[in-house]
């Protein structure tokens, strides 16, 4: 990765570090997970980066992108007991069996 000067003082900054666009969402995430979350969001082709002050930002344009961001944040920030509670809820869900289709293939009355 090539580093480019980004500050008047001549300091070098990664190309991943940039000010957020005006319409970007700034995420509050633990410092220890910030870069892993950033790289995962980029793997999912989401427009994102880190501000010079270290905040993570992401552009959310569609409901699908919002769901992806939610899933990534959950993956990195949920603790063990949170995952256990989630699994318990999944196991307790009742399954839904769709009605059987008629042999003729026409389900309309």
C-alpha cells in the first residue's frame, strides 16, 4: 500500500483514512475492532473509511447496505453471552411449513 502525504505538516496517511462525505454515517465502534470492521465493509463493496481522528464512516444508500453494516457490526461487537442469547432465540423459533400445492399446479380457487 502506497502512503501519500495528506497533512500540511507532511505526515503520511493511509489512503483508507479520509474525511467522510457529508451524507456518510459515522459509526461508534471499539478502537480494537475498527480496522477489521473497515476491511470487512470494504470486502462487501461498501464505500467506507476512517477519518483522520480515527472515526469509522460508511455510506449507506440502500436497505441491503444497511443490513450488511448491521450484520458486520453485530459480528464484531456482540459478546459471547449475546451470541448465546441469539442462538437460544433461533432454536426456540417455530418452523413454518408452507401449504402443499395441488397436483394440478393451479392454487387459485
